[in-house]
């Protein structure tokens, strides 16, 4: 039950804030850029989602602060937020029509204005934008005050329909490849869902979610589990794991060349994320120079296998252990001088280490060996049983094996004695040392094992591209890897995978984001830190720590 009310002044402020967000996304060019990707053909685009997303969210949050017995007021507030937010867009379209504001706001193009006015005249377009945002605010507030049994299915239905619609171009190509043009035309118009298929998809998701919620509600909260039930659950779990394993094995056949290449990029970041998760997530050692280990693995692989100045003639398989061992050694070497550092000081020193590696790769000192700015070229592809692994689907299996090994090792280490020592170190170094934990060996093991997986990812990366250059190993790579484990959940193995899918996979699939990737990173990190600081799939330990104040105090038996 809602226990906090809100006044009209707060509602107007929320509406102004929502409008300011919509205006900002418009003038930086993001709305116009995303308007090219349709979700429902001829009706709704990704640009509309970003345009009305802020008013919808503000109306939803505001309705949650209205007393439960004042539902009509909540709806009115939602409508008001949408109308107030639309004022910013109305002002923008009016100014752009009568004045040449492109001298100051270069992204306010005729294409944007036509999109914001729905291709109508200024007056009609402004009326439509006010009505649309008002309705969106009303829907957001209405969704918030619905009973949970209806709110959850509707939210899931709308969310999944929009998400699938954003990837409709990819879905359309795969459906056409598997089922032919006839089925494709029934579901899609061009590259987007048609109205009928989108409606059917929405109804199916809402219906399934509603049924699933009812099924869970009907189950007893506490159920005695006998041996037979326990055995059944284990068999079901094995079946699920088997199905998941089969899907992983046949994924390249289902995804096609482009999506397999995207999956390979995600897999490389998962490998790096699992390594950095050991250093940052388990041991609490903030490392901003992780790209250095990635670079060491890549350059060692390139130098040993390419026909360069050294001409050592290694194959991929003989050079791979050397590359990962070199990265592990680099991790230990980095760990030695920073044993007494923590927090910001550790972050600065490790960032310097990463920059030193990049500058050395660019320097004339090592140019005869690693090519300098020209990089290492003609790195041979891996070979297996006489077959050269040229296609992305071949590299996929190498990356898959690497990820599975990294997940297994991380999982075993997390619950081991060493893993518990890392977590004690993360919480308080002084207390950990007082309890008898050897800080030197514990830290060096964290840096070394984390660097091992970074080197493995770099070695595969070099062989995958057949050429490497120093600009591929800048600070942004370290920031990306750190961001994905923060978004996914520090210390969480599934969180690393989810974070990589969100921060690496989505920008590849939604190519319109490429120009605004760092902006999206910043927004996502801010939202995550405010709303879900533990990440999408947090570790249980970190979740308990961050939400300890929310747990009710135990009731005394006296």
C-alpha cells in the first residue's frame, strides 16, 4: 500500500525533467538516428521509445507515490506529466520552423522536425505530440496503479514486444532463411513486425505470463520434498542443461554468419570480464589497466605465429600456452609493486600499467619485433586436424571452450578457500591480515589468475583478426570490461555474461548506438547505481550487503 503522497509542484517538476530528457535526446541527434529502425511497420519506431520513455517512466514513478485510494489523482498526475513534458518538444519544433537554429544545434535537422511533427503541419504536429505524450503519461500511471496480477503480465508483454521489435530486422532475416519468404511476409512488413503479428505477440506474452503467475501462486509456499520429487527436479535440471548445451553447440547454424561474429565478440569480452571479475569482484582490487594483459596475450600470439622478424613458426596451439603464461607473469609483475596500495591509488597505478603497455607497443624500441604503429600482420588462423578455422563459426567453438573453462575455474575458485580469502580481502584488508590471510600471495594470485583469462582472450583475438594494432588496446577496453561486470553484478558469474550481452552485444545489434555508445554507458551506469547498485544478476553476498538495512530486525522471543 502506498504511504507517501506527492503534491502538484512535484508533478510539474517531474514533467519538466522528463521533457528536458526528451529534448536532450532530440537535439543530440539520437531520436532522429533511431527513428530509422521500425518496431511496428509504419506506426512505431525505436525513436518513439526514446522520445516518450522519460515521460512514461516519470509518470510510473510518480503514480507510485500517490495514496492507493486516490487512483484517479494518480491518472491525472500521469496525464499532466506527459503534457508538461511535451512543451519542450513543441518549443523545439516551433523554433526550428521559424528560426535557423541549426547554427547552434546542428542535429536539429528537417528529418528530426518531420519526425516530431509526424509529417504534418506545425500546428497539427504539435497537437499530436501533446496528445501522444499525455496518453503515454496516462498509460504509465495507469500501469503503476493496476493490481499486481495484471501489472506484471502487461509490463512483460509490452517490454518483450518492444525488445523483439527492436531486433525485428535480424529476426526477419533468420525467419526468411529457415522458413522462406511466405512465412516472412505473414509476420513482417519490410524489416519490422506488422500490426497483426505485433498484436498477436503481445497477447501471447501477456497470456503466458499471466498463466505462469497463476501457476506459481497456486503452488504451496512450503512443500515437503521427498526423494522422488528431489530426483525429478534433478532430472529436469539435467534435461534443461542438456537442451542448453545442445543450443550452444548448434548456435552458429541458427544465428548465421553476422550474429555468430557478434557472439564471438561478446565471448571475448566475457572471457576478459570473468578474469577482471576475479580481481575486482572477488578480491576487490580496482584494476583499470586490465587491457594490458589482453595486449600481452595478443602480441605474444602474433609474434610467435606470424612470419615477422623473429620467424619462430609457432602454431596457434603451441603459442597459446606461451601467450597466457606471459600474461599471467605480467599480472604477477604488476601485482608486486602495488601490494601496499588500495582504492583510488591502485586504480591509477594499474591504469598507468595499461598505458605503458600501449606506448611500448607504439614505440620505436620494440618496432623491429612487434611492428610499432604498423602492428603485427599476417597472423595465421588456427588449424585443427588439417582444417584451417577461417569462418566465424569455427572461431566460435574455440571461444566457447575458453568461456566454459573460465566459468568452471571461476565457479570452483569462488567457493574455495582461496575464494573466501579474496572476499575477506575485499571487505577489509586489515581484518583479513589479522585473521591470518597472507595478503601478498592472495593479491598476487588474484592478479595472476585474472591476467590469465585476459591473455587467453587476447591470444584468440589476435588469431581471429589475423592482425593487431596498438590502438586496439587503449583504456576504453578496460573501461568497457569494468562496466560490464558492474552492470551485470560484481562477483557474479552469470552477471558477467549478462553485462557483456548488454554492453557489447546490444551496440553491435543496434548499430545506431555506435555513435552514442559512451553516452549509453554513462546513462546505464548512473541508472544502475541509483536503482540496482548490485547489478542485474548480483552475487548473493553483495546483495545481502547492499540491502542489509532493508531486512527486518529479528523479533525477540522474550
